[in-house]
C-alpha cells in the first residue's frame, strides 16, 4: 500500500496544503471578527462617522447591524 498509495496521493499534497492554509486564514478571520475589542472599535468608528455627519442615521443602523451580525456569526 505504501508505494502505490504514495504515487496516487502525492499529486494531491499541494491541494491539501492549500485547503489547510485556507482553513487557517478563515479561523484567524473569525477570531478577529468576534474579538470584543475589535467589535467595539468598529462600533465606535460607526458612531464617530455618524457624529461627523459622514453617514446618515439609516446607514449607521445598517452598519451596526452588519457588525453585530458578523460578531455573532448569524
């Protein structure tokens, strides 16, 4: 099994490595999205943009909903 299976599985190693790398990147992105400090910072940035008149009240509401949806994974 060793030599024969090695011949057939060897070409798939780069694909498996790429899949693992993508999984690691996804895990890191999920951790950053759910980090309470990062969520708070994004919400503060939205609030500051609203206070400065850069976005409307409706845009603020939508942005807050989007941040909270991402933070909760829904």
